[in-house]
C-alpha cells in the first residue's frame, strides 16, 4: 500500500514540476519578447521629436506625446520608431502604437503608418489607422515576417490623407510609445 | 499527512489556481453568473466579435459624411468582398467646397494589392503582407502575450483604407475598453439591428452603432466629437450578403491609359 502511495506521490511531484516548467516556458519566455520604443531610453534610435508634456487630464505613456495635423505637413521625416535590437530568431516582428486618450470625445485624425524592413524589394506596407477609434489603447499594425538578419525595421507615420477620412488640416494625430516584439 | 505532503498539496493548489487565472476559467464562471444582466449588449458585441465568420460574401454601397469646422465632406463608396481575402473598394470623396479629392480604387485578390488613382491616372501593385494572409484568429495566436493586450483588428481592416473597414470587420471595435449599452432592437433597411451606444473609457469616444443581427456588420455608425456634436455618419445601403461576387471583380489589371508607379511614390497623394 505504501509503495502505491509513494508512486502516486512521485507521479504527482513529476506532474507539478512539468506544469511549472510548462508555465514558465509559455509565459515568461513570451513576456520577455515585448519591448517599448520610447523616448529617452537606450534601446531605441530614431524617436526624433521634441517631447511635449502630456496635456493635463490626458493618458499618455510617461507623460509625453507629440502631435501634428493629419495630412497637413510634408512627410514626417523627423519621427519614426526603430528598435535597436532585432530578433536573432526567425519570427515576426510586431508593432503597435499607443494612441493617447485625451479624456474627451474630440476627434483625432486618420493616418497611415508605413512599416518596412529596409531591404531592397523587402516587405513594406501601409496600415491606415483612424486614431479616434483607439484612444487609450495599443493598436496592432501587423508584422514584418522576418525580424532577424535585417539591417533595420522601421515604422514611420506618413503625412498623407487616408481615402474616406476627413483631412482638411484641422484634425490632429498623436505619437507616443510604440510596443514591439522581437 | 507529513509536512512534505502538505507542501505538495499546497503547491498543487497554487498551481491549479494559477492555471485557472491564466486560462480565464474563473472568469468564464463569473460571466455565466452575470450573463442574464448583460446578455443583450453582450450578444451584440459577440456578434461584432465573430462577424467575419457569419457571412461569406458581401456587396454594398456606403456613404460617409464628415461634419467638420469647415463644413461637410461627402464620401461615396462601393465594396465587394468574397471572404476570406478578396476585396474591391471604390471611393469618391469631395471636400467641403464640393471639389473631388479622391477618385480611388483599392483591390486585393488575396495575393496582390492593387491601388488606382483615377485623378492622376496612376496605379500601383504590391504583395499582400504576410500578416494579412492569416485569419484574425491566427494573427492573435501568433502575437506575443502582453499585460494589456493590443487591439488586433481584422487583417483586411488593417489594410483597407476606408471608414467602412472597421464597420464591415468590427472585431477590432469589439475589443475597445469602454461601455456598450443596448438601446433598442430595431429594423434598418429591412434588417433587424442591435442599436448600441458606446462610450469609451474616460468618456474618450462616443458612438452609436447599428449592428446587423445576423452578420454582426455595422450598417450605420454615428461618431460624436467635441461637445458631443455629430462628427461622422456612415451608412451601408444596398446590402447583399452571401451572393458570391464574380471573380473578375477582383482583377488587378489596370485599365488602358494608366501608368504604373511604385508604392512609395503612389502613396504621396
């Protein structure tokens, strides 16, 4: 009887150890893949903008955000998000900008984000985002399919009007942290 | 029991509890308990969330009116879709002076994306990005887990340049943080709809949505802006569901007289 009990206990312990390892594998490893491209840190280049204090009452990451008029100026070469690190494994590299929440129903503009892997003939796509719809959230832009062995991956807001959306120079678009994975 | 046995039991309990919290099983129990109170609006949001699985093809016309400080801007659209990945979208847009600002065609056959500017007589053609070749469910599954999940729109909505994108594929809108309230069960254009009022967290956004009860597609949307004044109104009309569009609808061949330009140049509108 004791032998049976001991065997059951050993099996239970094995099961528990296996469960813990499975948990660590599925959660801790994945959690480590999330990063944020933000101002004032060493893990990013190219977040070129003069940070504006987040307006009182707004929800912005680290209290800063930047804005420009939707479609109202030449291409925004002075701002882009570029991770300093790239994956060493063959896996997608995701991007998701945070859209600030101004705490009122006033509307934001719609913009295109250009995502490119920097290779000649490589992946490049434009994702239109109506910022009004996603205030206070990170919104997924999609991924470049191979986040490794690439000279750079870049997300660049493009100052052009998005078909179907108003773009008369009165609406603003906002830039804040970019969530990415590698 | 010995100390070791207690330790083993405690660990097992902790682990099982952890597993429950991770998998959301307890949340499921809680949601079942409270389902009677929220069933109506929850049903409507559930329809939005699974909308792309409830229809196979769509043909419709759409209008969007923007009410801005400078006046009204009008957008006329037509859209044909064969799921999962064939779309044709045409847009005619005038500004507040009535001047044409977009006469534009966007087509994907699931392999290529074709864009045509009828004002400049130009077109461009490029590959569908890898993420948009996945279903929404697969895209979510392949996205790394995050403490606060990013909103993941339908892959086609992430590419389609039109307000219609998130109304035809409302799975992204269903993930917003805020409160959906069911105001009524109505008929719009002869179709039963849920009339939903959405208020974003911290009063960040206010919308009224009419959600088609059978497909989950939003067939009318009103977005309110500053001081709760109507800012955008989009309506779908002439809706035809599950009558497959002819395959030639999704041709990516340019008409005579149009000039090819690379995507980056084409995008400088």
